[in-house]
């Protein structure tokens, strides 16, 4: 048997219905805040990620799915969306015209990490990106959008961590002071010994427990913010005053392009991989990728972790009508009827294995059908069908002409079943 690749999992029904519901809510919230969907390829030139995320980051150094295509060009399965969104926005000239450009995108990301609970090699993100303004209101909007989405999804116990990483000017002094501290301490892991010289900020993101302990006395960025960055940070905090947030002066993110506002949403119930979402400003990124000097910010929600946190509510689905027919001609008639019901917006199905009456009835039961329409040779002759209500077990024989309105009437009172279709019962007239 051929199995799936390690770290890549199948998402199966009925779980897929929960995913759809989450994505639907995300789309609604994005629309409310004026964000439009953008759909991007899974494969990009390697250079895009190497240049934007940073050579010294774990993602670029160890985790990218990179290979040569048939023409020898180095391509990479996207490990994150921001660089791609910026690439697409520049390439398609979407920055023209006034106003902030607001986009969202949903889909899989790929990172060759060590798989464990909450960490996969193919995982899914809900991404939000806003380009074109450095106003603190935009930072606050993006964070509030994230919180609103999580709240609408029913996510309770989460913490919002907030920090500012300053601008390149204030990062310069911080970097020098941090490098000094890193040299003064001994015992850094092999990677951090290298990062000390190449990109000291990356040491702050090291996952080794020992390095984390050594970092306890390291200088923090907030103490080095220039007056403009300090003011920006205070205004963001003031705009978010109504929210419960925790300042996290040691919060850095695993990508190099972040500046100023940086945030993460964590849920302790997730265990070691506790970050549900993360994001922040990336004011230098558009320029770095060959565009104008335009600021931007965004976030990414990890969808697998989000699903794990959501209350396991049963998702509502529309009631099912199951057609049961015996004999070739009744089956043909049932098949035509099936299409009519579907065109009328009723979730409906039939048996495709020519089973016995009893077996078809039990299939209808297992599928959670609310109503069953039965027809045999006799009903064919009289142009009637038998309609059985599966809840009350009551049966009645009705003329085929009356079936649609009768179904609509009976289904209007029905609740959900386990079969996942969406029926617009109100669309049926009669
Ligand atoms: P990042 O792009 O690293 O800032 O990650 C944003 C969010 O994506 C994180 O907060 C996680 O929820 C999720 N995430 C990142 N890497 C993985 C992974 N390997 N498996 C599952 N979720 C992930």
C-alpha cells in the first residue's frame, strides 16, 4: 500500500465540514474589514523566499522543500505566504491607486520540520496582509480582525502577546548590544554560535532550552526603540486598550522581515506548539523585493492548530432525502427524480449498488436520511411514490406531482442529519 508522506495528513469527512465552516467565517470577517481574496501558486522561485525570509532563519536554512525543476531552475514549495503576496502584488501592479491594499489568502504551506503534535510538513494557514500604510490604526485593525475571527469561531482561552521590533535604525544599536551579550556568555548551541556573528537577532528565536535560559539576561528591543518607534508602539497599545494583551518584550518571529509591531496568539492547551497565529509589520519587505518603499503588515493563523482548539460542535447540515427503488424502470425513474430534487435544492441521494429493498432502507438509515421516497413497479404504474418519514416511521402514498412541495413542507421542520450537503429548501415552490 502506498501511504502519505510523513508529516502530511489527509483531512477527511466529517472533519472537512468543520474546515469549511471555519473558512466561511474567515471569509465573512475579512469581507467585513475590506480584505479581498488572493489565490497564489504553491510553487515559487527559491530566490523569493531566500531573499525575504532571511538566509539565517530556520525556514530557509533547514526547512524548505526546494528542488530543481526539469529545466534546472531552483523552485520551492511555499513555506509562508507574505513574500508571495508581495511578489504577486508587485508583479500584477496592484499597488497603484489610493488606499491601503488589503488581501487574504487560504491554503497549504510546506516546511520540512520534525513532525509532532501540532507540527506538520504540510499545514494550512489563513493569511492576512495589508500594504501601504504605517498608521498604528492599521496595526490595531489587523490585530482586531484576528481577534474577532477567533472569537466568532468560539475560541476561548487564548493570549495575545505584543512586542515591537523597532525599525532598522533602532535595531542597529540593539543588534550591537545583543552581539556583545552573546559573546560574553558561553554555552550557545552550534547554530547560535554562527548566528552570533551573522544575524544575532536570530538567536532570540532559538528553540534550544539551554539557549533560551542563557537569553534570560539579554537586552530587550523595547529599551532600544527610537522615539518614532516608541510612539508608534504606544499608539498601537492605546488603540488596543480594550483588549487583554500581554507585552512580550522577548517575542521575535522566525522570519527576518519583521519590523515594529509583532504579535502572536498562543493557547496553552496546545502544549509545546502553542502558537495559533502570528504576525506583524514588515516595513522593508516590499522594497527588498524590488518595489517601492511601502510599509505593510499581516498575520498567519495555523489552521490545524486552530481546528484543534475549536469546541467540537456538531456542524449543521441539511436534511437528506433518500430515494429507494426496486427494478430497472423504477430505478431509472428514481434517478430522474433525484436530479429534479437536486435542481430544486434538496440534498438527496440513492443507492448505486442495486441492493435489496431492506438493504436500501438500512443504507438510508445509516446515512441519516430524514425522508425516504420509495418506488417499485406498482408505483410506476400508478405514477405515485411512497413517502416515509424516518423520524416517525409514518408512510403515505402520494402522486409524484405532489412530491416536491410535500418534501419541501416536511423538510422545513427537519433539523440536521449527519450527511453534509447544503440545501436551499426555501428555493422550492409549490
Ligand atoms: P509562521 O509563519 O511561522 O509565523 O507561523 C504562523 C502560524 O502557522 C503559527 O502560529 C502556527 O499556528 C502555524 N504553523 C507554523 N508552522 C507550522 C507547522 N509546521 N505545522 C503546523 N502549523 C504551523
